[in-house]
C-alpha cells in the first residue's frame, strides 16, 4: 500500500496533472490577460498556443492524442509498480537499477529505473515439514462438559520442536529467519506476567498460521520465520523448613498464568499439556509446547548456584543459545555464518506487551542492513497515576526528538532490553559477548555494567562497527513505575550508567569513527554537547528557576536565590547523612513545594508576557520550547495525546532536573535494583532491623516481656563483656539445626566405624589371626559392610562430572520437583553435552 500510494500513484499522475493545470491556466489567460499577474510576472508565464481556446480544442488536437498514447504505453510498461514484490524497507540498490535519475524527465526516469521483481522466494520444501508430530499440545475446556479430542489448526509441525530451530544437517532451511524470544523475569505482578505471555502466544499463533499457509495452501511467504521462547527467572527458589530449595510464589504465579494467557489469546478455555521438568546446574527448567507447536522454556535460576540479575541472565542465554546451540552443535564454518546472519535474539522484559507485526518491522530493518547489530522500537509506558502521566510525556519527547535524532545523524546509543532485536552474528563477536560477560571489579564497572546493561551492550556493538537503529512504527508497551520512590530508584540506576557509557564511547572515539561507518566526528561532537548539557543541566535549571521566581513575583534576585537554595541545600545534607527512605521522603516534600512554586511561575509568566509582549526574550524562549514539542506531536498524530501531560512535566522540572541528579550521585554506592522489590522480604528485613536496633530500649521499657528473645550485652569494648541470655534462640528448635545435627551424628558414626576397623586390623596383625577369624566381629562387620554399601550408593547418585573430578558432593535436592503445581509434569534429563 505504501508503494502504491507513495510511489506508483505520484509517478502516474505527475505529468497528467501538470498538463491539465497548464492547459487550464492558458484558458484562463486567454479570457483574462491579467490572470495570475499578481502572483507571477508576465515574463515568467509560459507560452500558450492561441489554437487552444478551450479544453475541448486541447482534447481534439493530434499532439494531445500522441501524448496520451505515450502516457498509456508508459503506464503499461510500469504496471509492476502497482504490484510490488519486494521486501519491506529494502535498500535502494535492490529497488532501482541505477543510482541516478534524469532531471529533465524525472517521473519516466524513476519509474523505468524501478526493478520489476526482487523478491526472495522461500520454497515450501525448504521448511522441512514432513515429519509431523500429531500429539496433543493443549486441550480446550468448553464449560464443565467432557474435553473433545480434537486437534487445533495449529497442531501440526515438524520434529524440530525437540531438536531446536537449528537442523542437524545443512539445508536451505538454514537461511530461514529464526527468532529466539528471551524474556527476563524477577518479581513481576500477575497482570505483568499475563501481558508478556499473551505476547508470546500471539507470536506463536502468527508463526503457526504462516507455517500452515505455506504447507497446506502452498503460499510463498517472504516473512516466514521460526520461533522459540525462553524465560529466564531470577531468584526462582526459596528454602523450605528442611533447607531444601523449592520454587517461590512468583514461579507458581507464572505457571498459573500460562493457561490463562493462552485462553485469552485463542478466545477459548485452554489448558496446555503438562510441561517437562528437569534439574539443571543453575537450578531447574520447565519445557512447554505451545498451541502452535513452538517451544517455551522456563529457566529457573537459583541465586546460590549462579549469578542473578538481568545482565547475567542475558549472558546465560547468549552462551546457551549461541555458544552451545550454534557454535558447538554446528561444525561447518560457512553454515555457522549463514545461520548466525539469519538468527535474531528478541530481548524482552517480564511485563512487555507487543504484537507480531512490531517484530516483523524490526526484522525488516535487520534484513535491510547486514551491519545492523540491534534495532529497538517505540516504548509506551502504561500504568496509572501522576508518575505514569509524567513518563508518558517524557518517553514521547525522548523518542520523538532524541532517539530520532540519533538514528538520523548516527546511531542510537541505547536499545532497551524490554523490546529490542539483536543479530546473533553481532552478539557472537568475541569483543562483544566476552566483554559483556566481564565481572564487575572496579566501582565504575558496577555503574557501567550492572546498572545500565542495555547501554553497555549497545556501546560494545558500536565499538565493533555495528549499527543500532530505531523503528518508530514498532510499538511495545511496558509497565512504568507508578510510585515516586520506585521511579527515583529506577532513574538512580539510569543516570550514572548513561553518563558512564557515553564517556566510554567518547574516550574511544578515534577507534569508533574508524570502524563504524555510521558514526562521524560530527556525531561525536553532538554527543559531547549532550554530555556537557547533562552535566550542566542541574545548575542551569537552578538558575532558570531563580530567574523565573524573580520575574514572576517581582522580587529581588537575591531573595529568589535564597528561596531555591535553602531546600536544595537541605536535600543535599539529607542525601549525605540520611537513609534512602528518608531521602526519598524529603525529595517528595521538596518536590511538591517546587511544583506549587512552578504553578505560581506559570501564572506570573503569563502576566509578564501580557505586560512585555510576545517578542520579549523569555517569551520567545518559552514559545520556542513549547513549539518544538507541539510540532513533534503534530508529526506523530497517533501519539498526539502524549503532549497533554506536558504541564505536569513542566511543574516537575525542578524535582527531576535538580533533586534527582543529587539523589543519584549521593547513592552511587547502592547497587540494589530498586524496582519490583519483594514486599515480604522488605517487611522481614525491616522487622529484623527493628529488633536489632531497638532491643535495649524495648527491654528497659517493657520489663523483659515473654515475647523477647536473644540476649542483653553490657561491656567495655572488647576488654570485658557481660551477656544475659533472655530466652533460648529459636534456631535451636529449627528443623535446619536438627537436620545438621543428624548429619553430624552420621559422620561421627562413620568415623567410629573407620577407627574400629583400624583397631581390628592392628589386633589381628599382632595376634597373627586373620581379620575375620573371630566370631565376635561378625555382627560388627555386617553393619560395616551395610554402611559401606550406603556410602557407595550415595556417591553413585552424584553426577558424572563430579565423579570425573573425583569430588564427592551432596546429592542435588529435588524437593521442588514434587511441588503441587508441577507434580504431574513429566521428568526430563539434560543431555551429557548440555550438562
């Protein structure tokens, strides 16, 4: 549709409309010699033939019919313009034969220069759809009646579900687009999980429809792709009363929402087939088969076995999907290059919501440019409250102005991990994946690597010569922080990491310019200006607020400076000596005061404009800023409503551009994530801290009540100390202590048996009798032999890797496999190479 309306139609109508317009003007000129004399001088008006007095004479002339015949032949020759068969966002070299055009005959030159057919065809036999698996992957539940044994239209597929997207042997299917959707989860809410799962089910449904259309209807689909989903769940395990790992409430919540999301997408009550469960070195794994016969794998990470947080989850799926699935299983180097060029990683957050069409737009960008390493879409915040409205305007302005500018004059610096597409070939670059997996050792590493992992990955891609682009038509929704504290903690991570990665890029600007053709010295200069403005921003806003107060309230500049300086100085002191919660409380109070002050500034500015006129310096500046936002909103008509919260954004300027940077700088030592913290754990930590900090005061005031446990300590440093035990510690009666006691008792028994055996051998050697000659040792020997068999059986339960390394480790606890939510799941085991 875009080529028909934007290219074919203008090429076909440009000459006819021009001829008709000239003929009409000539007819008017014959009747009125002064026609168009005011807008066009007489000397510049074109020559009109006197034979063509009216439009009828023009149509009956032989020259007109010759021209019409020429036009009809041109339309016939260029009829392929109305039936485009090319890929979306194709490069100019694929669309046109020659890179130049004739200026005298622009329409004919461009129309004839357009290629007739440049579509890359995918044959149905390349899809390897012969080996079908007709097993049920789900069942529909129509009310309370019996479940019908009927298959869905999306139930037939190839055997690739078991072996993954990469075939064992080389074939033309290696060039098919492969998408690994990798989502990272932590403590998302049920609604957020449902939105992300529904997006995966929509992608599964779209892929299934394309596969069935090619297989059964023999439709050649240039956008065909293969799809596999992975969810990496951080901190997925809790510890039960016996010290065994069990899945936490968030994993159970995700399992419950899978069937609900499938039912919402397919608009019928559905229940997926029970997954396969498997213990892994990093925790556990659940494998589902979606209704479209694509695989969904949930990787549950145990923080006691593997590093947690988002960056390490990304490192995990990079090395698993690309390092193990591609590099280790594929031997042919040329085949590796073909597969990696057409394999993409779709990075997702646990709360993202998108459609398959948005993914296709990102894939089109990847197909357009082989040096494109990453592509991101337009992120829309969702939620409720004033903070969400503020972010709605902030996200819109950031995408309309900053990201679009970076995309046009160079490269986008940050492709957000909530919804971005990465090329596997670029990620497999040694200086990308390996450096991204570097462990944080220096203070700057924690800021650059762990606090802003998305920018760090994009910085590595830019330094290796890959391009990062932005697609405004690819929309995705994500839940934004709705509370003031959560928003401040999120930006406390983003601000230092943004500055650190920009400085890293500017320090290496010579290398970046030489290896990356999309980055020039002018783009580096632009980033230097942006960095300088970010550093000077708080001070600039401070002075602007002082000036606005002075002008609006007609007071002396010194009083305006004092009014703004006192709360800012108080907040600086609070950030240096107070706890984060107290800092945020002070920020809320001062931010509210500044918002009320900015409301008064708006009224004062309006009165000042009325007094000085619209041509005063501050009026021109204000109208220029407002005009830039309104112009950007007009150019994005579907998102025009995003400009409405601009008044809220204006009132929050002092808080967000003065207090927020101060809070971020004063809390650089904090490496906590800050968002989606588990409220139960926070309450538990507060309770423990309250008991520790208030024990002595409570003891004095309550008179040693029955609910007090622990001890009372009085002393002079380390010289002497008097301890009064108030009550036995609860740990003495805990199951963990009893279990440890049993293990220690068992170890003592084994040591006694070994000592007894050594004494028996020593006695037998002295007396000259065989070791088992005496009948009094028969019972003991039988017990010892039974104990040895038990020890051998314990050792045999360990993994082969542990036996090869000659290490004896306690058997992995499998208590989580018996959880009620996955009790019916089929047990699975890792392959030896995968283990």
